[in-house]
C-alpha cells in the first residue's frame, strides 16, 4: 500500500484537492487545497502549508509528539 506521502504527491500531481486515507476512509485535503483557501484553518491538517500558524498551542504540542 502507498504511504501517505505518496498518496499526497499523486493527488497533487493529478490536480486533486483531496485523497482518501486508506486506513480511516476519511477525506484528506492536499496542500494545494489548503493554498487555495489561503490561510491556516487551525485544525492541524495533515498537509498544512502554513506551518500550523493558527493551530492552538496545546494542539501544536500534540503534533510535535507524533
């Protein structure tokens, strides 16, 4: 099975805004989709291109410990 990085890259290469996480079945937005939005939403998204600028500090700690 493909890694998350490979799935993300494939979706971006195909100009898709999302892909399906094979483990959870959830829709995952690509970094391209986030860039279209233009700002960090604060939800600690997997492919946030904005360095999680609007993510609360407590949630950033969780990201750093993964």
